C-alpha cells in the first residue's frame, strides 16, 4: 500500500489520459455531490418544519364541543353544551394516563379598532386565557419575568404576559414592560412576563396577550365555561386511549349518549406528527436512493475504464508476470488505482457538496419564509459516503483485475 514505485506508476497512468481520468472521476464526484447536497438540504427542510411546529407536544390531542346528534335521557338531539372547569379536575382524577389538560379560551377583542391602551399608545392584539399546563402543551420562550402560574389561576389575578409585537408597539425601546399596566377592554392588567411563541400553531403569534383563563372567564362573564381544551398523554401511553377515555367520561358528565361520537370534535396531533416524521424518513430514504443511483453509475464508469486500462496494459502485465510478479501484486495494482480514482473524485464531490449546503444556509439565514433552515451535512454521512466509495472502488477494480489474471503471460507478451 505504501510502495512509492506503485504510487508513482498509478499517478503516471492517470496523467497519461487526463481527459479520460477527469471524465471518469466526474461521474463519481457528481454522485457524492448530489447525495451530500440532497441530504444536507433535506436536513434544512426538516429543521424548517420542526421550527414551524416549535416545541408543540407531539403526544397531544385537541377537543372541542359540537352539537349532540342523538336524544338521551329525555334531552333532545341537536343540543349545544360547553365544558366547564370541573371537567378538568375530573379528567385529571379519573384518567391517570393524562399528563396535562389545559383549556384554550379566546377573548372578545372588542367592537372598536383597538382593545389595548397605555396612555397615548394603543393596539389591537390577540387575547387568550391560558394556564401553566398550556405552556407545556404549546410552549413559549419566557424572555423576561415569568409565565402564568397556579396562584394566578386560583386568585383570578389581573396579570398578563405579552408577546414581542405588543412590547414593540406599546413601549419605548429603553422602557421596561415588567410591572407596568395595560388597559385591556377597559380593565387594567399588570405585566408579569414577556414571551416569544416557539411556533405559529394553535393561534400563537407575536401579538398575543395571555392572562389566567379563570380571570378571563370572570371578566367576560363566562362562568366556568369553555369550548376547547388540549390534553397530552404520559410517556408510553397511547393518545388514542386517552381520547376514548375522555369521550366516555365527558359523555357521562354532560348526559350525552355513549354512541354519540359526533358530539365531540377531536383532533389527534400525535397521528399528524407521526405522519410528518414518517415523511421526513421517506424523503431521506429517497435522497439516499437518488444519490446512490448516481454514484453507482459513476462506479460502473470507473469499472469500465479500468477494463480499458487493463486491455491497454496487457503487454505490460505479461512482462511483469513473466519476470516473476506475483498475482496479488497485479491485482493490488489495479484495485489500488480504482480505489484511488474513486476516493479522490469522491472527496472533492464531498467538499463541493458541503460548500453548496453551507452557501444555501447562508443565503436563507434570517428569512422566515425560506423552505430550509440551518442545513448541514452530518459528519457520519460524510464518513459513510467515503467508506462506501472505498468499497465500491474495490469492486470497480476487482473485476478488471480478475480479467488481467486470466491472461496467460505468453499470450500477453504476443498482444498487440
């Protein structure tokens, strides 16, 4: 392997036919380049999808109320109903598979153009009732201060957290929002935290104002009623199972027929996440297939060229064998030449592919509408690709080497 004469002979042979060597190596180079580029951009696409989803709980489900479709216990069909706060307590006590359950309540933003005021400043923002549990289901990044806590819920405190857009419009650049008050639909609320949504799902946005849901219920005269909640399953538990248990429990509590499946609207986010991650895996597999397809085409080209090389050097091989060269030496010479060509071309394909991925990352950095986010090439993929090249290079040289060994020295010496 470290025979200097052998390497000088290999480089000399490759330099004699520079155009043929370049064209042969380009097939391998483009194979690795396409493979690495596709995988790197694929990781960027996955990062963008995951960024859009934020840290939304993947083992969650959403429930909302519909109208009953069947009469039950003297109550008519087509009846409207609402969940209440005691349902939350009952679900936590009766369904141990539930990790978190949190209502989602949107407030009326008022009939005027603006619902939030601070002296001469005014704005129109999304107002939501929330809970500590909701921050585990649809989390936000707490920039300053704190999030809504259990004491806020119990005491129905007039406190809020606000998003970046609210801070931008209602406060000066050097002004600290914490501890100050905003007048929302005629009622003053104290700011206890500034938050940034980690996703744009479930109505989350930068212009959001969140207060304890119990406070919102009281202020807007909703009693203890709400129409939507989210629930998550504990680790190892099935979301489908807790959905069935929730429907069974709430049907009993609200006097709904056990067979009335349409009275409850529900959406299993776990299934959606499973499909999304399955799509990621399928796309990654497709990229590997495409890259390997192009790579194998290049390797076949190398093997064919090595057959031509063996044919051109038939007389040389005959002379070597006639003066006592061992068969292993002849095979090693041809295989090493094929491995060197494929590895050298593949290395540059890998380098160019990484540069393309890095350039794509820099071009899309900071663009929230870009299809990719922080694309990168996994170092494991790079090593696997180079390892595959070495193996394929051996196969590319092995077949021509076997052909060379089948030629008898006497016939090789007579070859013209």
